[in-house]
C-alpha cells in the first residue's frame, strides 16, 4: 500500500517537474476514498507554491524528502497520516501535535506529518506554529524570524486569515508562523478569535488538514489549552526520553476522548 | 522496568542501544584496556625467593641419650606453617643489617618497616621436617639476598632460642634444688634447736626414763612392803608392850591405853575406809587389831576395871615425851610424875617393857624413815612421768620435722639428678647445633616476577573492557524505565494509534554512518591488536 502510494506520488512529482511549474495538478489522482468536493478541488488548484524545495533545502528546514533515501521515516509518516485519516470521523480535522516533554521532537513530527498530508494531491495541510519559543519552524517561512503570524493575528483584529497563511516550498503545505510575540500567549489562545481561526481553517476547505505544533502538555498551560481547542491530539514520546509514568500522565492530561495516537519518535533502530 | 511481553526482544533492543551508544562503548573498552595496561606497567613487580631449612628431629645422640637428656624442640615439631613466624627481633636484625632502620628511626617507622618485611615473608612446611621461608621483593637480587639472610637468621635465632630454653630449664631446676637444700638445712637446724631446748630429748632418753621408772616403781613397791612389815612389827610390839604392861604393875593401867588404842585404831580404820576397799591390806590388818583389842577387853572383864583406872597415868607416861607417833599422841595424862611412879611400881618387868618400848620406838622411827623415803621415791617417779610426757611432746615435734626433712631430702635428691640431666641436655644442645637445623636449600635467583604480571593486567583489562560496557548496557536496557517501544506505552491495545517514527538521518549522518561504524570497528580492532602485541612482547620477556 505504502509503496504503491509512493509510486503514484513520484509520478505526480515528475509530472510537476515536466510542467516546469509548481502549480497544482488539477486532475487529482488520489487513492483517497473520499471524493474531493468541487469547491475544494478548485481551491486546491488555485494554490501556488513559490519554489519547490530541493532535498538539501528540505533537510535544512527539518523536513523529510519523502522520495529520498530515508524511506523508513518517510513511510512511517505516510502510514501515520493514513491511519489518522482512517481513525478520524470527519473528512478533515484539526490535530494538535504535542510532546510529553521539551525536546520530544514535536515540531519535527508536526511538520513532517503536515507534509505527509500534503503529499496527496487532493489534500492540503496547514501547519500552525504554536511553539512561541521554538524557532525551528521559522525556517519554513521566508525571512529569518519576525514574520507576522498567529500571535499577531490574535492580537490584531484587522488582520485577515489569508494574510496569515504562508506558502512553503512543499506543494499543498501552508504554514501559519508563530508571530512576533514570543511569550505570554496563553490568554490569546483562550480568546474566541483563536477558536474562530481554527473554525475557519477547518471549515474553509474540506480537504485541508490543520496541524498545530503545540508545546508539551505537561508543565505547560499553553499546551493543554491548545490541545483542548483541537479535534484530536497526537502525543509524541521521545525514544528513551520519558518514563512510562510520564507518558501515562501526559495521556491523562490530554484525555482519552481527544487522544488519537501516541508516537515514539526518533527510534534509532528503524521502523518496527 | 521493562517487560518483554509484546515488546522487542532484549537482544535486539540491546543491539539497537549498542549502536546508539557505540562510541561510548568503544570509549569504555579502550579506557578500561588502557587502565589495565597502565596498571600492569606500574604495578610493583614482586619476585619471590625461598630458603628451605631442614629440622632434624632425632639422630644417634637421641638414641644414646634416651631418658637421660632431652632435646629442646624448635617450638616443637611445627604443626603447621602458620604456627611459626619470624620473630620481631629477627626481622629487626635483618633490617638493621640492611641499614633500613637504625638507632634514629622513630618507633612508628620501625613498626612500619617491620610489618612490611613481615608481610613479605611467609613460612610454609613442604615436608615433615622441612620449613620453607619465602621472601617477596621488588628486585630479584635483593629477594635472593634477603631470603638467604633471613634463612640464616631464622636458623640462628631458633637454635639460640633453643639454647636459651635449655639453659632456662637448667637454671630453674638448679634453683629448685638449692631451695630444697636450704629448706632441709632449716629443718635440721630446727631439730637441733628443739633438742637443745629440751635436754630430756637427748638420744636414748626414753629408754633411760623407762628404766628409771621401773627402778623407782620397784623401789616404791619394796618400800611399801617394808613399811607394811614395819607396821606389822610395830603392831606386834604394841601388843607385846600391852601384854607386858598388863601382867606386871606396868599392866595396871592397861585398860585405859587399850581403850585409847581401840579408839585410835577405829579412827584410823574410818580414815582408810574413805580411800580404800574393805579388802585393802591395811584395813584388814586394822580390823584384826581391833578385834584382838576388843577380845582382850572382854577377857579382862569388869574386875580389873579399878586397877586399870589407877594405872592409867603410868600407861600414859610409857610412850615418853617428844614422840610424834599416833600411839604416843593418843596417850593422855601427866608424863613427868607418872613415869617415876611407874618405874617405881614396875620393878622386874620394867626392863622388858623398856626393851619392848625401845624396839617399838626403833620400829616407829624406821617406819617413819621408810615413809619419808617412799615420799621421796614417789615424787621422783612423778618427775619421771612428767619427763616422759615432755619427751613425748618433743618427740612428736621432732618426728614431724624429721618426716618433712625426709620428704625434702627425697625431692632434693631427685632434683639434683634432674639437674645433671639438664646440664647434659644443655651441653648437648650447644655441641650439636649444626646437626639439628640447617639451611637445606639456599635461595635461588628469581627470574620471573610473581603473579599478577603486567600480562595478566592487560588480559584482565581486555576482558573487563569488553564485559563492563556490555554489562552496563544490559543493565540500562533492563532497568531504565524510559519508553523505548510503543509496546510499553501504558494504553489498552487498539484504543489509540501507536506508531514508531525511526530516526531520520541527515545527509551528513548518512555519509558518516558507515564511516562511524567502520571507525568504531577499527578502534576496537586496533586496541585488541595493541593488547595482543603487548601481551606477546610481555610474554616473550616473561613479564
């Protein structure tokens, strides 16, 4: 299944390369069982990508080259994506990716999971960077930091959502940067504007998957608040980085109804 | 704690962790190996050299001197090597000879040096009559020299100790013998003194006293016999006198004296009865006399009573003045005038009466003399009895002292003979020094150091270097509670999605990964090769 997907995706990529443009392929070739709505497909088609990132650029931004040599990791993300789609009741959802502690690799998982969703030509994904202190996601957007983003949007009523979403070098993957505010965003996350934003992101395109890169749920109120705002939460456990007890505590905080899955990240021995 | 139900098997997990920490493992291996080699190189080398000393337990002299001389054993036949040790004085001598300690060495340093040397030596008993002295030193030559010197000193000290012991035994016995001799002298002096204080206790005294006692007893019995005879004679004279007085004019007053005589006799009888039985000869005699007198009185009857009263004074004068005899005392009346009257009246019977009277006086005097002699002899006998009692007492003391003297003399004699044995034993000990104990096998020059040698350290370093990191890895895998596998996520199977995302290597990592593994292998191989080379070199040099 996974290898079949990869072949189709590779074919699509070649097609993109032939057209010399990074614009979307209008005639979607997808294995997704759910047919894209007419409006969604049209929107997807209108999406533009500034420049496709080369494998080196991808690596620099902490993104996997899904067609590169790290097939095990790539396939793990693909399978995770597929499993999530299967598990989710809705056509699209807002997913919080959080960790059991700092340094769990949450941003890496969120970023690549978003990229994995975007691999499907019929789907798009938007990565919302809620990790204010963490600057790794800022490499996803042009310029080096200081880009207006989520916190600016939440503070400034006049800002529009379309001003917020930034294109990336990966097809169908968009990014909402964290913004210029680096701390004390907890109050902003509880504001109705945040809920409104998430509603818009989910509601505007039925094929768009919104993925939030959220701080750890343990020892961080922001993580918990954001987790509660989302449809589902994916818990990232660093390999040999947290005890079972800690993982259990994090799972309790998230709650069984919201927890969609747990991922052991950065396993040195490869996919089991 | 990791449980393996549904999770990865431990070997695979260990391999995974091993790869993850490969550089740490390699570093641990190299470090431990290096420490092993370094320890081996800097570990003080120890060379052992040993001297064997033979102890001759018995030889021809023993057989010859059996029962007479006793050889002092070298602390007895050594039961075990542990029983024996090098004495402190021996070690001190050895150290002083080597100049390691001197007069100016502080006691603490001296103790330390002694205990160090004692720790380097060891005594074992390879055979029944063999003792081996081992010495460990950092230098082969020194080890040999020290072992030899210690062996010699050991023999010397032991023999000296033996001589000392033998000498001490002799001294002791000698002292004891002298003590007993002194005691005997004391007893002898005591006996002498006792004899001097009590002259009665001269030699032959008991026999003499016995003889004297029997002589005196004989004399007493003779005297008593004589007295009895004299009394009988006196009685008969009295009777004669009475008769003489009765037939002539001298006899007129016989009734009065007869009465007095009877009264006197009765009184005497009563007195004797207080002390003696009826069968006592004196009592029998008195009774007979009384009976005779009573009979005489009965015969004279009432006719002569007037005459008897008239002659009473004459009869009373008869005993004469100055007489202390009972009969004379019994007489009453006027002796002066009556005497003249009596002589005048008596006429021819007077002479007879005087003769009888004279004999009576003589007999009475004789009796008195005899009695006086009897008193003297009796007192002499009493004195002899006293002497005998005193002699018995002294004799008892003397015989006690003599008994004690005899016991002491016995012991003294025994000790003197033992002392001679001890003297021979002592001389035997000093004369045959070389025969009983000597260095059988002198120390050899050790060529290879003792274990552990650097080679062993290197080997141990290699084994530990491999084992310790792997063991630690195993412990980490077994005990570390951190999650390494989705199977250990505390959730019911199927309730949530469980995935593992493998490590995504960067381009650099991809390029370096094989190199890294290769480098690890190379480092390990190089270390092993280095170790092997080192061991080979060390083995070749016998290090």
